[in-house]
C-alpha cells in the first residue's frame, strides 16, 4: 500500500517582480511531507523560507508570483485551483500562523468574532451559537479562559495573542499547519510555552507542521526533517538528527558552528565570512560560493544540482558526486 | 566607594516613568502612577570586563543601559565613572565625558542617519569634539572602517546606509562608537536583529576591540546563550530589579533564583537528541505599573513560600561572586 | 587613497536625484510634467513684457469686448485691452505672491516647528495649542480677515496667505521631529556629545525635508488660488497691473454678455499654474513615501 504524501512540492519557483528588477525568491524547491510529520524550514533573511510557506497557501503578496512547479495537497495541484476552491483550503485544510501576533488580529473585532467568521466561512451551515461554543472549546485547549471570548485583541498580551492565532489556525482541524516564525517576537519563556502548546495540539489532532524559523535551535529540537534554505535554494534536506550529526553543506556546517549552545562551556564559535547575497543580483553558480571555505572552480560557474548524498540526505553542493560520495 | 579596578558603578538606581494621562484624568486623578522601569539597581563593572545585563523584555535592562550613558536621567540613585559622580553632570563636562563612554543600538536600520554618508556618520564624532578635520579625519575614518571589516574602506566611505546590509550597518555603528577611543561601551542587543551567520563576526569584533583598545563593555541581551559565550559577569533582571548576579561560571553552573533557573531551562538547544526539561512558570510578566508585593516574582514562582508575598528579598552573597535576591530556606 | 575624495554633498545628490525621476514610474512623470508646466508659465511671465504684441495696460488698442480674431487671438476686454498681451504677463502678481508667501511660511513655520518639538515640554504644548487654533479656521476666512486689516498689495497678500499656511508647516515638521527624535541615530548623536544645534541641523532637519517639500508645493498651489480669491472679492491688487485674477474678476461680470474670452484665458492660466504645483506635490508625495518593498 503506497502511502500518499500529504504535501508534495515539485520544482517550485517564485519570483518577485520589483521596481528594481526580478528577484527569484524560491528556486527549484522539491520535497514531500507525510501526514503528521514536522518539517523545519531553516534559513536567514532572503533565504526564501517565508515565501515558500506563503506559496503553499497561495498567499504570496504582490508583486510575487509562482512561476514554475507544482504544489500538491492531497494529490490536488493547488496552483491551478480556482480562487474559491483555494479559499476553502486556506484555514480549512491548511492553517497558517503568522509571525507578528500584534498586528495579525483585527483590533476592532472580539476574539469570538474572529472564530465565528472563520468557522462560518468554511462551514456556512453552522449557527453563530454553535461556532461560539466551538471557539470556547478551542480557547480551553489553548489555556485561555473561555469567558474571554468577548474580549478584544488589545486586552491580551503578545503571548496570548499568539495562542489565539494558533487557535484560529487549528480550529477547523486542518491536516497541515504552517507556522511562520511563530515565536520571533516573543520572550524565551513564552516561546517555550507556545511551541509546547503547538506540539501537544499537533499530536492530539494528528496535524503535520511546517515550522519556519531563523532559529536553528528550535528547529533542531522540534522537527523530524529539516530543509536548510540559502538564497532561495534548498542547500540541504535531511532528518534533524542527521543534520546535527553530519551536516554536509558547508553553509549548514558553518552555521551550526556559529550558534552558541547554552549547555556547553568554552565554546569556540566560528563566523561565516561575507554576508547573504543581494537577491537582485545573486552570484553566478552556487549562491554560497563567495563565502564557502571549500569553493572550487566549478562552483562559480554552475548551480550544483540537488543530490542524494545518502538515501535520505539531499545536498546541493559540488563536493558531493553523483554517487553521493564526498569528493576529495 | 569605588575600588580601584571599577570603571563604572551604579548605586540604587531608579527610573520611574509617569504614566501618560489625558487632560481630564490629570484634573481628577488622585495620585500619579509610575512605570517603575528600573527599581533600585546596584552593580559595579570592573575595568576590562564584559558585564551582561540579561532578562526578558520589560525587565529594565535597556533603560539601565541608557541611564548609565546619561541618555536618560535617573529618578534617583547614583552613577559613577572612574571615581567621578556623573549623575548630575551637565554641559561641557558631560560632553567631555561622552568621549569616554559610547553606546551601540539594537536596530541597525535605525542607528545610522539615512541622510549621512557612512564616512560622515562615522567621522562626525571627531568633528563634534574638534579632534580632527578634513584629510586627518578621513585618515582616521578609513582606518577604523578597515578595523571593523568594511573593506575596501574607500568604497564604503561614500555609501549611504540604505546601500548597506544589516550586518554592514552594525559594523558601521561599531566603527562610529570606537572612533573616539572610548573606555566604556554599552552594547544594547547589538546582534539580535542581525542574521545568525553574521552574529559571531560582530561579537568577535567586539571581543577583539576589548583587547586592542582596552575597552569595557556593558552588554545587554535577552539571549542567555550569547550571554554565556561573551560575558565575564552576568546580572539577571526581572521587572526592574536584579534578582541574581555573579560570575558567568557560577551563574550557569548553579543558578539559584527560580526565575534564572526557569529562564535557562527554556532556552532551546541546537541538538535534537537533548531532551530539555523546561521549568513551567505560571502566568506572564506583570506590568511594571502594578508591581506585586514582596518579592515581585512570587505570583509565578514554583518555589513560593509565605514570606515571599510579604517581604522583598535583598541581594545576598550566597557564595563567592554570586548574589541572589530570594528567600531561600 | 588620495585619489578618492569624500564627495561634496548637496548639489551632486540633487542633480542625480533629478535625473533619476524618469525611472521612478508614474509618480516621477507627474513631477516632471508639473515642473514643465510651472517652468513654462514662469518663463512666459518673465519674457512676457518683451513678447507682447500690444501694451497690456493701454486701453482701446482695439474695439471693446471684441471676440478672438487674427489680430487679437484672445480677444479684447471691456477696456479695449488686448487679452493675449495681458495673459502673457498676467502671472507676475500671482507668482510673486505665492513665492513670497512660501518663503515667509518656510522661514517662520519650519524653525518654529523644529525648536518647539525638539524642546518639548510646556512651551511646545502651549505653542501647539495656539497653532492648532489658527489651523482650525478655514483658510480663506483668515486670509480675508488679515487682508482686510492690512490692505491691498503684493506683500500684504503674501502675508495673509502666510498666516494661513504657517500652521501646516509647523504641524508637519513637528510630527516628523517627534518621531525622528526617538530614533536610534539621533540618540547616538546625543550620546556622542553633539550640541543641540548640530543635532537639529544635521540629524533631524535633513530627514524632515522630504515632508516639507510636499507642503511647499501644496502651499504654492493653494496660494495661487487664494490670491485669486482675494482679488475676486476686492482685497487683492487694485491698481491696473495686468493680472489673471483681476481679469478673471472682471471677466465674470461680463459673462452674461457672452464675452467668454475675457474670463476663460486668465482662468485657464490660473488653473494650469495651480495644477502644475499640485502635480509636483502629488508626485513628490508618492515618491518620498515609498511603499514597503521586500
């Protein structure tokens, strides 16, 4: 019995047509996500991770446009889907948690109203009373007093607002939740609570999760598989354990060595020279070559293909030959 | 008083901000309410060390940093710099002091004047204090840009901030802060808005300048992992007070205050095999307008006792170079 | 190293900025169009005195209220003056009045705004209250009131318009200064020991300029129209200098006798002038408030 993946992305490319030129924010991204799996999208500014997350919901803002590839959710290619069908997927099958809880909620609407609108858009036969009841149940699972359903967003702290965002994302029991930097704006103790909450809800409802973050630590802690993005490309794609044990891409390797680990003493951190490329004018060939300690002649000329260096370990680097073995 | 090796000392520092009121409220309200951002903070900084103020947002660390460089004026308390009481310093004396203490800000996109070229921005302190002009100034600027790694400096000197990346802007800000050859720099979350791969570079630059220029740093951060990497001594702040302070080794080896313990347990570790046991804290950080009675942490504390709600604990030395403000047994 | 000098600022930036207008999309073209219109009218007014076929103030050069003809392409007015000649030179008063009022406003409103908001405190609060009170009045009403007190004349008209507009400059500058004051680069300047006038002149003012530019252009456009309005009710210039609004006022009286040409051409010129300034202002406003880009 072949298990069908929940999400299947194939050669995805997304461009932004800005006033100053065309930016390829996401280039040749392919991966599969199984039901209930957690995938981490790690990367820095300009890596394309947020754009990738948004494109799964077809929410890439103007002037962005999906120029190539397929996105299949439960075997349906959503790129060609008409807008009204896409709308039922958004919030219904796929939930999204935005980065900034301060501005993602409508300040003039009560929390209850947010939920009611969501539920009744997707299930129009639900009465307002029913929707409110369901909302109260969700709030209970979030650790928020159900009476607060009549409060406005500004009456909640940042951490609580983010919980409400999570609640809205999971209220309709989606199969997939995409969390885009869900804890960046929050303090570390609140961050821990939010991520734990997300994890427990995920387990209860059996949802798959795509966690997008620049914080490699939280991705390593909580994701089954990880894609490391650099300048729009997938640099490396493997399990968390494998990535930590034996990172193959020079960027990943260096990145891991530049993050302070609070449990270690006398760490020697190493820096990565240079800076992430200007996406209006990325380097020829491999986008990482100006900063790569192992750069070879071919790296400056051609973009390396994504290769399976090991069965479940893909890497985009000329250090790894076709058969997967590390060259030189 | 100051011991010889102390470059900065802060004593019973308080900063209360009056809560803004509307016109009507001002007429009818009984008493003034205050945001007690910094509430009786005392600590020394030894010459040549990196002293870190750590804590979550709202704990008062940023305000304290600004108080030390006199960008804000304290409500009460004293600040000493090299044996001199600088709390009330004004005018020309304050200006001269400013040559010796500098500050680096968190947001690289806001810390450079968008209308000034990098060379002008970095060199402006020299002009301000009449230390160098024209070609002499240019020489110093080129030299300092080279030092922070903005090479070739001749190219960067004519660029505007919007032509630089975040990491480059922060280097320019760093260059500006060292050009007067200060003795003391307050670094307010200097890397939290910078890409992860660039953080170590900036931190290494700062460490390098400590050696090369004999600098002392007051480092402010919410990231305890960075604090562990860079600090000599650390003070953890909560709701305007220092609740634990000590050498890096002691603090991380044996954190005594329940808040410190909870904070450290919540920090993610870049290792998928490691199973952390985060300590759960009830509720959230209260507002600094209504500070809880007794120990301000007591409503959330997992080890709460009866006295905690009644009496505010003092900072007590429990072992060498390690003080805690807590009613421990 | 000595080959690369630190370039001198303002002028090169200005010229570069100007030539880049063409590449900035529709807003850039708006500005260019506006500038062309304004410049054309200014040049026309400047060389007008040498280009007029007839003496603009000489009466009875032709028949009274004659419709446009090859001899008088814009017809004649009720005094037999050639409309074409009058139209060519009629902009001078309006241009003088609006330019003068902008100058006065700028040199009063901007410094007031800068100092008041930088100093803050009671002074700023009190001054803001006064300025807001003036701002609350409809512009034309104040202009009329002041003009009535001061009497006719170019300077007086400029002053009455200036009184109306100073609050706009003040408020825009003040709101900008209040936010810029809190930004890190201003704090950095303070922390380095900059004196208050250095901070205002090199850190705050240059960043306030973009918003002032927009107010200036709106000021110009409004001044033109207010000057026309004042003349219309008789509080503008009264002596016989060729002036579009004067012709407009008189032309209005003769509309009923179907002498449409007396009012139309001056009116068209006034509209064009105001339009030119407005285009510049709108275009600049869009350019200087950039939409967020990734």
